[in-house]
């Protein structure tokens, strides 16, 4: 695994803003991506080293009520991209398949731990009651 750190973004808009600091993003409109990401409720990508830094950064965002298993699986996918000295764009779809194997391993691990009763995947409740303080 390459040297890396994580950046947890506070909003979908914040992670999109960071993402589009990097040029060459296939001409995707930020507003279109933002809508998709908000609808999904979680998203991540990995910045790879450049002239300025040898470090990879896994950027991620999720709604407070996003299923934690999905969040972990998404992060594992991004870590898969930087495993074995990656990313390896020369692999084409193989690069995505490799990352998906990391995600699959994480998903299976969550399933096992859930089955054993070692974790509880009930998502945190989003505030649904209002408390009035006089
Ligand atoms: Zn990927």
C-alpha cells in the first residue's frame, strides 16, 4: 500500500470542490456530479502523488445516515487503487476490478462480523425530534 492519508469532507459540495481542483476530469460538470453524489449519499476518490507530493489522499464524504458498511466498502475500493504501487491505468478495467476486490473483501468482512454479532449496522438516527430549550 502506498503512503496515504485520509481527508473526510463535511459536505458533498466540499468534496466536489476538491475533486475539480484536479484537471482532466473527463469534462464532467461539477453540478451534475454533485446531484448524483448527494442522491447516492456517499462518495470517495483518491488523489495520487504528483510533483508536489509523494502522498496519496483518500477523499471521502457521506451523509450522517449513510450505511457504514457502504462507506467502508467505498473507502476500501479507493485503497485498492493504491495497493501494489497503484494506480495502474495500463490495466484498464483490470484496475477497477482490482479495486472492487478490496471493496468485496471489506463487504464480506462486515457481513461476517454482523453474522457473528460483533457489530451492529443500524445507521445512526438523523435528528427527527426537536428539543425546545427555554
Ligand atoms: Zn475505482
